[in-house]
C-alpha cells in the first residue's frame, strides 16, 4: 500500500488513498507562506512550521480570479463547480505510489494553464492516479495569477532586492519546484528526476523555467503542451519591466489607492472587482510575465534561438485545432489571418531582425495559407523542434493531437488532451468510447515513459522517433497513431530569427 504519512521540512503531513490503495494523494500542502497583507506582491517566502500532523485530504483555495460564466465552453469542460478562492492559495498536491521513501521514483511537476490570469491545480482534467500506477509521482500546485501574480509597479521594483516586480506567479512556480526538489524524497521521489510539464500558459511557464538561471540543477526533462511561448512572433505576450510598471501605475489608480502600501491594505475581493473594471475599459488587455532580466531574461523563442534553453530531453506539441492568435499582431486580433501587411512586417522586423525578410520571399497565396491559425501552432512547434535539433539540444519528441473529441463539433480543441493524458475521461461530460480509451492508454504510456526515461517509447507502442533535420517527423496522436512528416513551409524557415543567433 502507498504511504500515507510524510515528514516535510515544515512538518508532518497525512494523506489518503486516491481511489485505491496503490496510490495515495496529499492535497493542500503549503509550499510557501500565505502571500497576504505585507506579503502581497512580494516574492514567496518559506512556509510556516506547524506542530503535530497536518491532514492533507482536500484541495486548497484557488487564487482569486474571475469565475468562468456557467455554461461556457471551458466551464462545462473542466470547471463544473466553483472552488473557494483566496489570496492564501500557495499549496500543492502530491500523488505517490511509493510504499517507502527509499523508492526514489521519477516526478512529474505539472503547471496549470489559464493565460496567467486564471486556472487552478484542481481542474477535474488533472489527476495523478494514472501516472502513479505507472510508477510516476505527480505534483500539481496553485500559483498567483492575474493582478495577484503579475502586477508590476515602480514602488514594488524599488523595494525588491533584485529591482524587479511583476513576476510573482513565476516566482511561485520556482518556489514550488525548489520545494519539491528539497522534499520529494520523503514521498518516495527522486529529486534528480523531475520533469516539468505544462499546457498553454503552463507550457509557456515550462519554457520560462527551462531558460531561467533560478532553476539550474532542478529540471531533468520537459513536456511543453500548446505553449503560448512557442511562436517566433507574438508581439505582446511578455512586457518589458518599464512597460509593465506603466500599466501597474494605471491599475493602481483604478484601484483607488495612492500607494502600494495602501493597496496592500485593501480588501482582496474589492481589488479583483476593480481590476475587472480596468479590464473592461481596456478590451483584450491582460497581465502577463515581465521580461525583467532577472526572473525572465528573454522571451522563450529568443532564449531558444540563442541556445539558452536547457539541454535536456523535450516532448513538445499541440492539438490540431488550436485557436490562438499567436501570429496575429494586436491591431489585427479577432481575425483568423493577418489583415495588415505593414503590421506584420513591423512585428517581424522588431522580433526577428533580418530573417524576417524570408517571410516576404514567398508568394502572397503561400503567406495566406501559412497564416491560418491551426497550421501556425503546428509549424511553430516544428520550428522550435528543428532549431533544437540543429543546435544539438534534446532529443525532441514532437506530437500533434489530432483526435476529435466526441459530443460536439469542437474537434481537437485547445486543452482537449488533458483527460486523455491523465486518464480522467470519466470525469468529463463527453460520450467517450473505445477509441478514446485506447488513445488515453497510449498517451498516458507515452507521457509516463518520457518522464521516467526521457524517451516515450515502450513495449507495444507505435514507434515515436525524435524530430531531427534528417527525420523531420512528428507523432500524430489519433487512432491509429503514426509518425507523419510536417512539410517544409515558409513558416518553418522563420526558425532562423537572426543570423548566427543560435550560437550566441
């Protein structure tokens, strides 16, 4: 039977069985002190010690955020109930199949998505029981989102020892990762075998952690799913510190506070309400990570092109029907293709330098074709994989999840893979059938094999070859699953962001 007690650095915790006695789960373990009062908008601090045994049977409150409208697509898909919200949200959940701390099993450190403004570790699509049955310990956790995690301001920068502000949510992720490295051995985990994994904003977070100097020696492998940071050109996903501070100054005025100190004394729900009003006045605006030179020295694609990403095995991919705006400049948002050639050229030159001219070497018809949303995501991942291969990093195993979810015409939508990978199909409303179960078994096996060894392949599974220049193929996850070649297109040629940039 799996262990039910563990002695962490802050105190003893007690878990319960996760469906059966093969896997136990510890819910709501604090990995940092509550970020409230004077800790609001500060880097996370170590958790407070407790005496006796802490019962970890239920999920913690989630970070304060706007709830999804009832009946909306993702609310129906993954958030059937409204979880309690609080600033006091820095807790993690651990699923372990170990019978003793000496087993030293590999660890999956999962980062939830939500556009850095929403999301939670208790999404019903996530669960570590299936991974546990395959010999992998799973960790999920909450981090600060929205105004709580990405609010920058000159006063906050001045008081910070590193002269930065606005990346509190990313610092929460780093604090959680380091907590796991220090404590996972008491749950039977191997601190030297941690795979960071995330989807959407969580996938972008994985990229950030894999470039940050603050996570050195903490990451063994990485799984990047539908990452918002995969695009060579996005234009507005990461702000420079000065820009973030300017926005923060406007937001502080909207809160009705004259100083950060006064804002720290405000009621949290009142802050969220006023921040929501600010968003209504600025359609499309959202807080996001800040390129500050300390937590985030450069954007993920910049880091990849300069060879600054960790040289570790990667599993990367997306779904076939992603509906993102990754290649569309801000003034053209809402359209499914770029509407202004001038704005495209401006963005390309700004973020890619001389290599941007390659985009204009191709016929107009080809450019329109490659500007379609689904193809952009697939080819962005391909460009990333190709770049890693040419730099000698990796190996990189790339996939495209093509299976259409039953129940409506949404197809292989953004986030569709969650219940397949975690084997939580029975929690979702969709009328899944035998093919879905078969694909779920396949995905769970591929993912856990990769977490254990850095290679998704295993007995009885279709062979998944790493992406290389010589073999530019990706795994098409469907029934049946098979390797497929992503054709060379003008978009893939954009992988060279600057001449010689990969060697900088």
